[in-house]
C-alpha cells in the first residue's frame, strides 16, 4: 500500500518534470511570483518541481506539501486529487521504517531545519546529507545525486558538478530501493548510461553495494 501511494501516485505525478535544486533561474522566480500571487496552476507546478527531492518522511512539513495544499485550496483539480491520496495514505512511521535505516532520519530532520533557514549553511547541510547517505537514507541519496547532477546546486553546496557520479548514485539508490527512484534515475542518467559507460557505472554501483559505508570514498575515485 505504501509503495502504491508514494511511488505509484506521486512519481507518476512528477514524471516528465525537470527538477533543479536551488532553482532554475528566472523561470522558477517567475513561477514563485505567480504562486505567491495565488495562481493555483503555478502553485501546483511549483509543487511538482519541489517534489522530486522532498524527503518522503517529512513530506507534510515540506515546501512541496505547502504549495500542493495552496493549489488544492485555490481549485486546482490535480492538486486536490493528489492531496486527497496523500492525506489518506501518509504514514510517517512506515516511511521512516522503509526509507530511513540506521537511525538516519535524525540527520534528515536536522537537514530539514537547516534548509528552512533564510541564510543556509550549505557546508553543514552537505555534511549531514553525506552522513545520512552513508547510513543508507533514501532521501539523502536522492538529494546528493541531484547535487552532483545540477551545476547550480553543486556550486552552492560545494561539490563538484559530476553527471557520472550523479548517475552512479541514482542507479545505486534505485537498485537498493526497488525502482522507487526510477524517474530521477532516468533524468540523471540521460545520455550517460549507454553501452560504453554502462559497464563502468555498474562496476562502481557493485562496489558501493558491497561496501556501502565506503560510498563517498568510492565515488571520490570516479573519473
């Protein structure tokens, strides 16, 4: 039931959207302005953009959920339907048990608080994301993949822009969590996961699967 709701419903909802952590320049600024002005369609589109890197465990405290509720209240039918599904099915404990192993949700809760601050401490957020990723936290793995795969985010968080690392992380996360990350993987591996690179990517993924605690040192060696 959990997967049917969260990944059969929400992921289909965002299929085809492109997420840009930290913004997509003027376009996101325009969208945010329209959303703040009460445009229900803009609010729904903004929620779409935010969803892909929203921590499922903290979903109801997220910007995604905030804008989804706004869009639903202002009459967007798609937002109303999705909000109804989420409110009917959301179970924080079940999500934490499935997606936040080894007590890693504590770190992600700290990340959530840091991300809500006006002046973000990007190095500290990155440090906590990496620690949670080492522990196998689904959301941390997804977010760090987007950091490596987006130039603006990489610059803000102080990581190298490295699409190949982003793809490797996405494939590992997808393998570990049974296709829950497939849409993000398809975006981040687009144009990268082809015959010449596939064996190399799968090799790094296998090394991480064998020694997950060494994930960042293994990725450090990716050229």
